[in-house]
């Protein structure tokens, strides 16, 4: 008899926790950190995502804008990204969520140039890989990137 009661209580508590967790997720923002590898693996395999070459870029390299997800600010391993034309410029995203977010969210279309600290349109930027996991930075031009490198060497 005690065994049945304990099982019943356990089921009740489990159900209660599941309901409470579901309510908590609906009332608060849940933030999940996702690695670049997880993002890359989660992408659907699409015919338009061709590898541009056998050359993969590394930290410090300038990368073509069509290889960068401009929402995640990440070089996507040599895979061409989905084009998102907006206001006469071309932006790139890795998935449908990014495609829909680019025209709707001004903050994902612009970044700060780390050298000049000016706002830069990502569609027009000189893009460089700055992290070991494909993180990118956007510069107004190549000169700003080289100036930042020179400053870093002096420091």
C-alpha cells in the first residue's frame, strides 16, 4: 500500500514540476548558449549551401560576407548563407529565423567598428574572423582593421 502511495506522490510531483517548468518558460525568457558546432549541425542541408572552396578561413582572416551569419555574427565554416535582400543591400543569415529577423530587427543589421567605434552596416562592412570559434567583427574598411592590428602590436 505504501508503495502505491509513493508512486502516486512521485507521479503527482513530477506532473507538478513539469507544469511549473512549462509556466516558467512561458513567463520568462530562456537563454541557451549554443556552440558554433551545434548551430552548424542544426542547419538543414540545402542545395544552395555550397562550399565555396576547399579553403577555410581562420582567426584574423577577412571573410566574404556570404559566408557569415549576420544575426549570429559568425563565420559558418565555408558554407554560403541564405541571402536576405533589404533596402537595396544584401545581408546573410544561416536559417529561416535569421532570414525573418534581418528585415525586422535593426540591431542585427548594424555593428560597431572596433577601431573607429562607429556604427557599420554589416552588408557594407569589411568582415574579419576574430575568435577561435568563428566569431566575426565588422569594420568600416580594411584600413580600420589594419590600424587596429597596428595598435594592438604597440600595446
